[in-house]
């Protein structure tokens, strides 16, 4: 049967069963949260990298027994899943790979160590002259850690193979997302999110590439089922996943099409390919990861350039900038994003919210007002 958008929604359930069998057979699993995680090194060690969810409101009360309430819901949800042992992916992970990105996450990792080993990579600011050297050294430290933990030897060839795999996966997902440059788009925002979010749970990258390529071909071969003439929205800001898609749902229920998402859970990293002309795979990887335009970087000009490019490529009519409460980096960066979008004479709306449904009515009013001025 051809791969459909719906096929992606079962990836998570299938992955849980596969992981259980893999662990019982002695397989190694590494949990990760962030786009800066060099999955290539995990794959090169013969282990399975799994995306950990922090997109549910449910475990937040348990997290608040330890963490401050005034903290990003993503950090609280991630910790809450760990503390309550309710995320099978966390449960199966041999260790967690974290990075010193935002303050909330890096300090949370210190506390998470009491539940499971966490290896934290020290991320330098990309603007530093010696950032490439520093980050390469951190990747080498991770390589040694993986070798010691899993009693394996990671050769350069293993890393190059994993680089090829991850490059192909990014290209395949980008090709799917780029289909929405068409007018009318080929996928709704909810469908787009389901594809890009669900695939991060897969235990088999080659299978994900096959599914993405098949989906691209089948979507491109048939006419769009979406309505033409609806306002085309670019969503930017904090990561969104299944369970935290309320802004996408509201915008589409109110008659818009969320055609693209400049989020690390979406399009933010998809143009980045590891440069295979380097002699050393570690330097090649360090170079790629330092180019991620996340707001935890200072300065972060790359995000503004990416947003401008996406506005053009996806024929965007308005931009919604989503900030999770207490995410200072995205919240502050909203000033520059707003300036950029207004200079392009497009409507811009920043929404600061959490995972609850408490503010749905007020969000609705603000999104409605945005759509009216398009
Ligand atoms: S927003 Fe930045 S720090 Fe947060 S998960 Fe994404 S890449 Fe990592
Ligand atoms: S949304 Fe912001 S505060 Fe939350 S984990 Fe990501 S960067 Fe940190």
C-alpha cells in the first residue's frame, strides 16, 4: 500500500514495540530532545536515537513539584515525563543526550541526572571565532563517551555512512515540506506537523526516508484537495508537536492554511546538509550543527534570513510567531522577527502561551483579527 499522511501517525506506536524488542535483544538507545543533538554519532555507534516528547500538559504538575512553575512548558513537560516514567522512549533510553542551549533546559538536565544518566554537550555561541574548534571537541568527547558506554569502536567510515543517511532524511523531509509552496498547498498545517513530528520517533531512518519519498511522489502526482485562496500563514518560534498544536488548529479552524513552519521541529534545520568535502567527519558535523538558526544562539541572523526566504518561497500572507511562556530567547527575538515581517509589509502576530486550553478564546480573537487584515 502506498505511503499516506495517515501512515505517519502510527510510527510512534510501532516504534515503541520495536524498541522493546530491540532492548530485550541487547540493543542500545539514546534519548534526545533538541535539534543540536548529533544523531549521526549515535547511529555510527550502532545505537538507536529516539526523540523524546515534551508536548503534553499531563506530566507538568509532577514536574512543578521540583521545577519552578514559571518555566517553559516544554522543559516542564520533558522533566515531568521522566519523573513519572510515563514516556516509553525515555524509559528505554540507556542515557539522555542534552546540550547547553537555553537556561531552563541546561539547568533541568542537572536535576534529570538523578533519574537517568545525562551526557550534556557544552554548546558554544556560533558567532565565536573558535566555536567550530570548541564544538568539534565536544563531538569528539561524545564519540569517546559513546564508545565507552556501549563498548564499541566508532570509525570515521561509520560516521560518514551515518552522515549520508541523515543528509538523505533531511532532503526527503524538505522535499515533502516544499510541496506546500504550491497554491493551493498540498497539505494542511496539521498534516505537515503530523509527518514531521511523527517521523522523529522512528527507529529506522532508512524506512522513514522511503516513506517520505513515497509520500512526496504520491502528493505531487495528484491535484491538491485543499481550498484555494485561503490566507497562507508561516508559523515561527518555539517547537510544536502533536499535543501542542493548538495555534495551528485554531488558525486553520478560522479559515487559514498554515503552509510552513520555521520551527526546529519543522523546517528550521532541513536545508542544512553536512558538507562531505571535509576530510574529518567530526569537523563536518560541527560545522553543520553550528549553522542551526535557534534563538539560543547570539547573534542569530540566520533565522531572520530563513524567515525572509520562507516568506518568499511559500508565498506567505502573514506570520504567527509562537512563544512558549518563559522562553526568553524566542520572546526577545520576536522584536526582530516582527520588525522584519512588518518591513516586508505583512501582518505579524506574536502569541505567548502555554500548553493549557485556558486561553483558547483569547487566542482565537487575536488570530481572527490577524486574518481580517490580510
Ligand atoms: S528551540 Fe533550539 S534549543 Fe529548543 S529544542 Fe529547538 S533547537 Fe533545541
Ligand atoms: S521553547 Fe525556549 S525555553 Fe523552551 S526548551 Fe525551547 S528554547 Fe528552551
